[in-house]
C-alpha cells in the first residue's frame, strides 16, 4: 500500500482508494490543487480500468457536483449531485452518524447486506445507486459502475463488514 498524491504513482497503481473527510468543495479543490492528479486519476480509472474505491467524500466526488458550502464541480464519473440530508423529522438527525443497514439494490461483487458505520451530512442523489440505507427514508449508501465503487459509509470503521468489503475490493477484477 502506498499513500500518495504523486500523479505518476497514481497513474501506475493497480488499485486506487480515494478517502475523504471534510467538505466536498475543499476536497475537490485540494485534489485539483495537485498538478496532474485529476488527469492521472482519469487516465488510470476511466481509460485503463483500474479498480477504484471512493469512501465518504471520496465517493461523493465521483458525482457531477456537490452543494456543500456552495456548488462545486465533482469528477463527473457518476451522474448525480450531492445534497444536504433533509430527513424532515427530528427522529433522523443530521449529521447521519452511527450504524445502519446497507441494502444492495442488485447484485454487485463487492456489496453484501450488512451493517456499516456512517458519518455524513450530505448524500448522493442520482444514477447508478448500488445500495441504500434508511435514515428517515432511503439514502444512498453506495454508487458505481464498471470498475468504480463508491461507499458513503466508512469501511475502516465498520468492523467485520468493512474488512470483508475491503478484502473483496483487493481481489476484484472488474
């Protein structure tokens, strides 16, 4: 495993994980602030088909845009927008924090039903939803297509469920 923002290392990677904690716009600006990083991600992930896992804000950045603290351009890999959660009830507080069920919407080799740890105030709305969770109504838990998977929850905090997902990702050959 290598932790890097070096575009050449990213371009040559056999798997890419884009983590994220913080605000959508700040994360997008920081990614674009590294000369050549967005281009190397696009080349590796979209052109070469390198398996990609986006986690939390890393998943949100896969969208066309995010609305946290203004409107910000995402990577545009999965059609959709990231908007503030509005559960409409005090029973479902924002931020959405804690353990919730992950319910896949179909078959995907990396996703299984289970319980994962969530911590977010914004959620993806759009196409290619692979799993949902319930927070006073359905909320996107995972998105993806082809060699791309994004999860709103934190596998690294989701105990056995998260470790199993990460193990499947390491062996994934999309």
